[in-house]
């Protein structure tokens, strides 16, 4: 299949090339630092469209980018002069309340997913922002409020529909193409385009939680307190410590807007009437300056911080796994966190123990099953003129915490200059991932990702 006209004919969804109405909107991704001009964007509506787009890219030897929710910080979902498989036309989520499963299109966001499952009082581990894609987040692992109790998002994956580099459609599960299924759970977008994902769900409906703000002077006690209690805390308790500039929200005293705070964002997903008791444990670490904590539907917490990360910001992030969050590591955080460059920027220290640890390191591609935390230094700001200074802030922060961390970091939080750390990210699973890559994508058609070279 050679020409764009052939591609248009074979495709049910829209095909955008430069000059077409909607091209500029279709080429845009969340991170405005990467303003690329693809040869063609295919807004796929079904697996057949994806097969056509993959065939078109392969036969024309064009770079191929895959986009779900578009949140990739290195902007893997777009490419200059190549083909973009845009899955935003495939966002349907179907829930089976009897089997407690849900099947999401490859372009669904967590907002789409949670809205559909919440109607049945069900949920699974997903991201903390509703506009992030289910596909990209799950394939990289998937960290969120519910992971201590339910495992990572990828641990709840039952099967995936996949279009591979040769344009074939496969189902991957424990029963079929189990090598591919293993690799998809942590290996990112290296193995094909996932057109649908099937998850198991758990009864989670109302949660008790929200953000609590503490003075930076108390930050060491707050982070250490969280570290010391979360290892043995009930697994229904999720959330994370963070550093954040106070946005102008009514629950924060007006004269403190713009100040940097240590935060704990809590999420108790067990029996609602135990929520206040469980969340109160955080209040013992230090006096709370402001809080917005209470009962709410799980999707409300999942979208509570969306306004801080609108499309169009500049993003540069760095990440590490942490086995022992030492007092020295916390001090390293405290040297840099006060310099947070914008209200959009944040640093999160996610606990990934509990159910995440009960999966053995070799059971899925996600290897860091003994890490207790996944840290992200998420630099986000509105003005491109600040890029050099703010990238430097992220890098020097990272350089200071890295000696207190593992060599690998969570691939979904890593930058485009982290390709040298891929082997570290997968540790003993790396060689097996290369084998699966050689089988399903020997020509490395899917190379715009944290790449596992064949
Ligand atoms: C504001 C924000 C909040 C975030 N919060 C969290 C969080 O709470 N927890 C967490 O774990 N991560 C979080 N992340 C990181 C997130 O997991 C990654 O950015 C992830 O890649 C986003 O997936 P996406 O589908 O939105 O991105 P896209 O840019 O669309 O995709 C990124 C890459 O993933 C692969 N991919 C995506 N969909 C598919 C598919 N259907 N088939 C095959 N490959 C696919 C492709 O390689 C693609 O290039 C966050 C990111 C941002 C920007």
C-alpha cells in the first residue's frame, strides 16, 4: 500500500496531512516542547484502520509514532515526517459487571475508564490525572492511588488486542501469545499497537482522601513519617508525599498562595467510615496548614488535579526507583524542592509496595518489584523561554537524588535522554524482552518509545 490515497481509501477514520483542515489540532501532543509535523496522522476508528496505518508506515519506510492519550513526556506520540497512529477515535469502555471486567479501546483515557466503571461501583489501578491514556500508562506499568491494594495497572490486565509490525492482529493473554502478553506488561509501546485492553476490576466506589499541605520546615518529618508508616499500612491506603507550589484554591489561605509546601495526597479505598481514622495518621507527622480531605467518588480524586496540567505546557521529567528512602535522600529532595519553578511542576514519591511486591520480578516485564517508591521530578511550566533554566533545575535535582536511588526509573516518567538507562530499567528481564522484540518487531518499526532494540 503506497500512497496516501490508498491509505485514505482503506481507512474508516480521518487521515490528516499538512494543509488538511484539522491537521494542526491532530498533530498536537500534551507536551508543547515538541512541535512536530508528521507526514500523516491517521485517527483510527478500529483495528483495521490501525493495520492500514502500520502497513503504510512499514511499506513506505516511514517512522511510526503511536498515540493514545498523548501524555508521553518525550512526545513519543508524534514524529516529524512520519506516520502517527492516533487512537483517540477508539475510546469506548465496556464494563461487564458480572465478571467484573472492563474492555477499553486503545485510545481511552482514565477519565473515560473511571466514568464507565464507577457506574458499577468498580475500578482498577489507573493514573492520578484523568486525561492520561489507559494504553500508554498500562503498557509502561501503571502507578496510581490503588496500586498498593490492587497492584500496578499492568497487573490487572487480562488480555490485549495487538496489531504487530507486520500488520497482523493478535490477542495476547496468559493463554494466547503469552510471551507477548508478558512483554506488554511493563515493556511499553515496543511490541505493537494495542487496540483494546481488558482489565479485571475491584469494588471501589467512594474513597476518602484528598490533599493535605504541610510547611516545608516540617517536610523532612512528613516524608519520613510517610515512609515509616506506609510499609505496614493497610493496603487500601494509597497516596503519596509530594512537593508543590500552592495554587490559588479556596481551601488554602490566600496569603499562602504561591508558597512551596510538602503535601500528602491520601486515598483510602476501604470501608468509607474508616477513612477519617486512616487518613488522620498523616496528621500526626506535623501540623496541617490546609487540607481538602473527605469522602468523594473515586473519579473525582482522579480528576482533582487536572487543572494543574492543561495541554500546552512545557514538560521535562526525570525518575528513579527507590528501595530505601533514606534520611539523606530526603535531605537531597529538600535542597531542590523549594526551587520548584512553576505551580504546574511537582515532585511525587509514589509508594509501590503491597500488591505490587507480590508479583515476582520475572512474572511481567516490570522488573522493580522490590522497590518501595517510584519518584518523579515532573518539571512543567507554561513559557518556552524558561526551558533552559527549568530543565537545568530538573537535572540538578535528579543528579542529587540519584545516588540515593536505584539505577533504573519508571519508563513512563523518564525523559528522551534516558535511553541509556533502558537496560537498568528492566534488569534481569531485559534479555527476554529483546527476544520478544526480535520475534514480534525484528525491524524495530516501533522505535519511538523507551526503546528495546531487537
Ligand atoms: C500529566 C501526567 C500525569 C501522569 N500521571 C501518571 C500516573 O499517575 N501514573 C503513571 O503511571 N503514569 C503517569 N503519567 C505518565 C504516563 O504513564 C505516560 O506519559 C504514558 O506514556 C502516557 O500514556 P498516553 O497514552 O497518555 O501517552 P501517549 O503519548 O499517547 O503514548 C505514549 C507512548 O505509549 C505507547 N502507547 C500508548 N498507547 C498505546 C497503545 N494503545 N498501543 C501501543 N502503544 C501505546 C506508545 O509508545 C506511545 O508513544 C503521567 C503523565 C502525565 C503527562
